[in-house]
C-alpha cells in the first residue's frame, strides 16, 4: 500500500498511529539503565547533549518537573533535542554541516530523591522557521513519567534573546505574556559556567505551555 | 560569530522533493492526559489546551541511531544481564515491523524495551513487590529496525503484577516500548500486551485508550509461524509511527 508519487499533499493517512501508554515508574530500566543499576550496555544516551570536549558556549540546563499539587515529579524522564551553535541539526533533513561530534540529543532522569534533572550542552543558534521566519534559539524537550499518558512536548528559550523572541513564530502565537514566560528559562548564576533553570509545571497556575506538533 | 544564515534551506525549513510535515496526531486515538481511573494522571495532566504549531526543522529532525551504537547482545534479554545462568520463565521471541502511517516500513528506528521478570518484579529500586528478582534477568533491551522496518528481541514472558491504584489493581503482562522515528515529533512510548490476557480489559492504563480498536493495536499476537520449536513461542507486535504528508513544493503550494 504505497502512496503514488503524484498524490496530492492532503492525502489522508492510511494507518492509525500506535496509541501511547504511560512510561510508568520504571522507565529508567529501559531508557537510563545505568541509573537503574543495569551495566550491560556499552553506551547509553545521557545528560550530555554536546560533546564535553567542545568548550565553546557551554551551559547547563537544570530544572524540576512539578505536578498539579506542587510536588516534584521524581520519576520523570526528560529528552532534549537541539541545533548546534550555528543553528544546524545533525540530520539529513537539515543537511548543513554540524560542529564535529555534535549529537544534539540528551536524556536526563530526574533524581529519584529530589526530582531535579540537568543537561550539559552548548547554546544553540537560531533555526529557520515557517514562511521565511527565524526561530529564536531553543531546545525541544519531551517529558514522560508515571501518570503521563502521552509524552509532553515543550520548548526552552533563553532569556537573553528577547529581541528574537519578539519575532519567534511559536512565541508569537501565545497571546498571554504569562504563559509565554513559561517557555523562557531563567539565568541562574555566573561563574565557571552559566546555568539556566527551566522548571516545568504540568498543571496549575504556572502550567507550562505544551505543544501539539 | 554565529552563522545564522539559513543556508540552502527553503524558508519554511522544508526541502523541496522531501516529504512534508507529519500528519497531525489524532489525539482521540491516544489516551487523554486526564484519565481519573488511572489516579496518578489526575495531578500529572495538563489542563490548558496544547498549542498547535506547524512542523519546523526542530520537529521534523531528531536524533539518529544505528546498530553501531549498540552492543551485539543488546536485543537478547536472555543473555544480556548475567554472565551465567538463564532467566526463569517462558522464553519468547518478541518481534514485529515498524510502519509509518503511509504503510511504508521504517528502517533505522531505535526500539528500547523494559519489562518485569516472569514473577512480575522489576529490577528497580522503587519496585517493592514481594515477588523475587531473577539473578539472570535485567529486563531491558534495545535494537534498531532493519531495512524492512523489522526488529526482534529474545526475552521471557513478563508476569502480571499488582500496583497501587484501586483496591486490587493488577497490570496485565506487558513490555514497555520506546520508539524513535526520524523526527522528534514522532517520539512515542507505549506498552505491548499479550493476546488472550483477561487482565487487559480490567486495566485502567490499557483502558485509558478510549477506542477498543486502538487498544487492540497494543495486543501482541501469538505467532506460531515464527515460533522456534522446542525453544520459544513467538509474539508479534507491529508498530505504526506518524507518517508525513507528501511533498509540497515551495513554489507550487497546490502540490506536486
Ligand atoms: Fe510496567
């Protein structure tokens, strides 16, 4: 059942997508096995989004996921996907060269005691958007945990890019400035490196904007 | 300084001659975020509507994986944990094919699984079920689909287990599946159940999928054709990832 090459762009899907189910409380066994005490893999994705040897523009992103009662979600797992410092993705669909060794992907497990998680990475560059627009630098995030029936997509933007935020095509369609703020990290400290805090609120007064993409 | 030139990409980020954006996710086919029968979802469900946003490079691209990233035993849960001894339980071949919504096989898909042992116990610090751990079973595996979108794991059939939800809630036997397509927007985690299990219809997590036909997509089928005589039964679990619309050229928005 192949779609003929001259099919119009509005051809409906032939099959339904496999439905989602919660990742449950033991997601670490499968996705961060070293956190669960499994040592059988030679390599696993972790909190390093960019090659640690790349010292340029290094940053840390840290945060906590909170539920509707304000309690930290201690069994959350967060995935991150971002462009390199030039705004290029290591993917054939982008096709532009990326910085050597740049993978762009990270996977962080919340601390089972505190719920805090972090990524070590570099600042991404701006990425082309729809209709000739330029998207402000951002990191795409995906959150799963027990009680989350379908993974939650969101984006982290950086507080220094206010001028680019004004023209960012995604931020532009969030009319309420308080909701828009939920996608902008806060710069936490200077010193050896820069840390951006990005707390995610699944529900409640500060509910993060989640995306249907 | 940062090179912010869009390079040779068309302004939309979609390259001519390439497929278009992903089909919109049919949210009614997935479980709703809030499903009160599954009590943990009450405080862990967004209440504001999701923000729809057309696909850009950030959603169409995603991390790519290959078998070179993995070890040769990674898809063999019978042998990837202990150096000696074999796990207890019913040996199984768990396999299937990954298609997209256009019914095309999807090669290069990273599939990661995790599961309880035959007694229904997970090797996890937070699992306090009284059933025993199996010294020869870790409970995780991973593989990458071949050129026809096919994958397989060797494992043991997981046991059902009780969990704190209602008074006497049991999870049907299941294997957790994490699936990576080529785009971050395709990201999917689900669970595979086993044909004929009477606990499926009593499970509030399986039941969070409103449409019985959709729920049925999560039931692995007994597959005698691929069983290994005197060794293991085969279970077939096919997976459908979001597909992409056909190409829409920049200067010919009516289609190609
Ligand atoms: Fe489970």
